[in-house]
C-alpha cells in the first residue's frame, strides 16, 4: 500500500493529522483568540476546505 494512489493518500492523511496537532495550540491564544487579518483570511479558507472534506468523507465512509 505504500506505493500507488492509496499509499500517497495515506501519507497525506497522516500529514494532515500531524498538522492539525501542531495547529491546535494556536487556538489557546486569548479567549477568544485574536488573529491578524491575513491569518483570519487563511483560517476562513481552511474552514471551508475542511467542511468540504468532511462532507466528502461522510459520503465515502458512511453507509
């Protein structure tokens, strides 16, 4: 499974999980967190992408 599209997908998923783990501490900055505008814009785009991914996963994994 390490080779081919499934292996690449698995590697990408593991990278996403590691990235999420590194990002989580950022949310503890202030209550609520105060982010500069460029970061806010990037986070809004990330939220949209993650919502889309979540919907795709639900269609693929949920019977």
